[in-house]
């Protein structure tokens, strides 16, 4: 397992635990950023699509803040860039 494969699983587990999503996709996009200044320190680029009732009534920024909080220290130790699409089940339908 590569370092980023382990990171994808860790991201997935933390988001699963925090939000019990009905849909969760975590994609490692680091290879597309090879040579980029942020990639040189070993942290990765990831895309997250998550659907959870926990986002009901929250503005997009608040949803992103909840995702960052759930990922905790990974935001500074493992993740350089994170693209987030966070929806409620109604929005995803």
C-alpha cells in the first residue's frame, strides 16, 4: 500500500466516523500535481465528495469547516490540497 493509499483510507474512515454519509468518495489526485511546490513536502492532493444529513441547514463554508475539523491534524501533516463537494441527501437526489 502506498502512503497516499493509506491516507485515502484514513480520510475515508475519519469522514465515515464523523458524518455517517450515504455516499463518500475520496480520490487521490496527487499524481496530477507532481512537481508542484505543495507536493514536494510529501503531502497529497485529494478530492472528496460526501453526502450526509449532517450538512442540512449549513452553508457551504460551514460544511467545509466540519470536514476540516473531522480530518484534524491530517490537514497539516498529510493533506496539502482538498477539494470538497458536501451535500445533503436531498441535494444529491
